[in-house]
């Protein structure tokens, strides 16, 4: 793809239709894709390398070549609401809501896999739930996996007529294939039942048989659902375990814990210094560190290394999300949703603050593949007023801005993707780049003052004491936090059970951490 002159915002979808925009540096409507007017477009997607584009317009699902600007295929799928290309552009997966007939007989298959080259349907499956509807491919497409009736089915070389392998545990709720080349690994989550703990296990394909087949195992009691995050090198998984209800009544968001599991069998509970929800956890593309945003507002943000030691603490602030740049050298901490949209852009090589722009009312954030530009947007139905999008440089300058008319809505906007390595990392600059778009100063509302105090001097009183950023490297070397070595499943369960039995008495032993407690049992 010719990506040196400009990029696409990988389509803008809203009540004004579906269209592409070139830029930066110059922002014009693209001729690659003629604008499709109307409100019927429900879904679109790019291929992983950005060379193919597919969309559904309420009548058909179409595929075009972004490079040649030509229509490749058109499928009669008026109800399609989900589309996804396989990593090497071999297969287009489409999903329509599953329906049964009035007499109660089974519905027709609603998940279709199309050969992108020929346009023929390779296979159809029944997939009732939207959640995890799309099969998961390895990056070279040698392996493809689906969760079917609580077991994982594996297909090889896109041959969907033969199940090459199965991973069967008592009730697999979710799985995630590892990124990168062979050997392929898979993380599986089995929820607890009848007093038994939930657990996440790591396997290497196709070694699933036998009691010692798992590369690693981590058990925990407090988990109604989990999020599993592989690092890019597929050496470790971060697991956010969440309960729907916090029984202590401390949080509306339930209760979350963060676990680290490595493919060498080591595991740990990541000790977060502040109580409260875990809002976001992200790996750096280097795979050597991760950032967690956590704690009651104002939230803390901390970078941890692979020993789960804190490396740098960003202090507290109004934030609930973290986004590493594609090259991993810049980190954005942001407060979206019910927060004001303040962003902190950090150079994570030198731990220096680059800029603090404010993207008010934002519901979407994405790094451009070049690692220089940022897209923020306010979309419906999350917010139905002040819809629009902005393109920023990471130094805080707004390079382009579009506000939809007051009677229109913006539903979706995103960058055209590019493969890793297309854009080289550039030296970080701290000076704001020039822009013709005027910067927006957020309106600061003055606090209400009762009449009796209006002629008196203002006293500054803060509801929360803010913590400043601090480098933790000097402290982490003396930390007692150790990774736990691989052990039998019986040991794992017994130790966690004992720990939870002691929880009611923990007030008398506040200095005893879980890792220290486990150390006493060795």
C-alpha cells in the first residue's frame, strides 16, 4: 500500500452516510470509495493490512480493493451486522442474528466464511451469540479456533470441514489464541462452580492431553468473568478477574483483581497500591512491561515490569483508560466517559510529560498506525449531541476537526490499519506542531459560592490529596514481591482456599500480603 503520502480515516459512518477521508497532512474526501448516502450502513471493516475494505449497506455485503479501487465481491446478506477478515485476507467472516422458525425448528446457519479470492462460501456454522462470534486465526492462518458448546474446536489451513483438534475441559467459557508465529498457545478460562475456584490455563497447541499438559495454571475464587490479554511476544497473559457485585459495598463496578501468568509456569497476583476498580490494563508492544489504571477517583496509573514490580507511578488523576502508541514509546492516560476528557501524553522512555490536551465528551480514541497522530470522536448512541471527530498530533495540536450538523449523528470512525513495521518510529518532540485549527480551551466552571462568602477571599480546599508521579525503579529492587513458581493444581487451590478463609481476620494482619502469606506456606 502506498502509505507515505497520506492515510485514510478508515471511514466515517453516520446518518450522513459512509465515506472515506484522506489525511493527514491534507484532509479531503477520498475518491477510493464513493460516498454511500443513507442511514442503512450497519457495519464495515478493513483487512489487517488495510488493503481490503468490506461493508454492509442493508442489502449486500461488498468487498473492494483499496489499492485498485475495484469491487471484488458482493454477497446477498441484508441482515449482516458483523464482518471480519482473516489475518492474511484469505477469508471474510460474516455474522447475522440467529433466528428460529415459529414452529420451533432449528434456524439456518448464520455465520458464513467466504473465500475472498473466489467469493465462494467455504463453510456455514450456527453461532447463536454475538459475543465471540468470530473464529480466531493464528497470524499465518495455519490455525483457526471456535468455542463450540464449551469446548474449543481447532481447524488447520482453513479446512473447515475437518476438526483437527479439540480442547475439552469441564466448561470452557472463553479462550484467546496467542499472537505471533509458531508455536501457538491458547489461554482458556473455566468459571468456578459448586465451591471450586475459577481458573485460567495456558496450553501449547496441540498438547492438550494429560494432567501436566498445561504450561501454566492460575486459580481464583472472585471471578464472574475474566479478560485475558496476551503480550505481543506470547510469553505471558494478564488476567483481569471481575465480580458483578462487590459484597463489601465499596464499589458499583463489582470487584476486580489482576493476575499475571507466564508460559514458563510462573504466576502472581499484581499488587495494586490503591483500592478500587481496575479501569484498564494494557501491554506495551515491547512485551516487557504493562500499565494499569486503577483505584477510586482520582485513579492511579502504574507501569509494572515482568516481575510485577512497579517501575513508574504516574500519581493520581482523572483517568480511566491507557493507550500505548504502536511503537510503545508514548503512553496516553485519559479520562473519558463520565470524566472530562483530559489526556496526559507521556514519553515512557524518559518518563516525561509531553502534553495535556483535553478532548471533551469523547467516546472513542485510537492511535494512528504511524505513532504520531491520534483520533478522538464523540459518537452516538453513547452521546447524541455534539457528535464529531478530531485528529490530533500527540504534542497537543488539533490538525483537523469535523462537527456533524445538529440534526445528524456520527456512529463510527476509525483509522485505516497498516501492518507493523510500515512506519518507522520517530524521535519524540515536545514542541507543539503548528496547526491552522485553533486550539480549544476547555471551559472551567466556577464553583458556586453562597452569598455570605462572595465578598470573602477564596480558600483552596481539595476533596482529594493528589499524588505526584514518581520513579519506582529504585524501590522495586528491594520489593519482596516474588513470582510464584509452577506448582501442582492441588497446591494452587489449597493455598487460595486458605487465604480466603483468613480474609475475615485480615484486619489484624494488614501487613501480610498474599505473596508474603504464600511464602510462609512454602
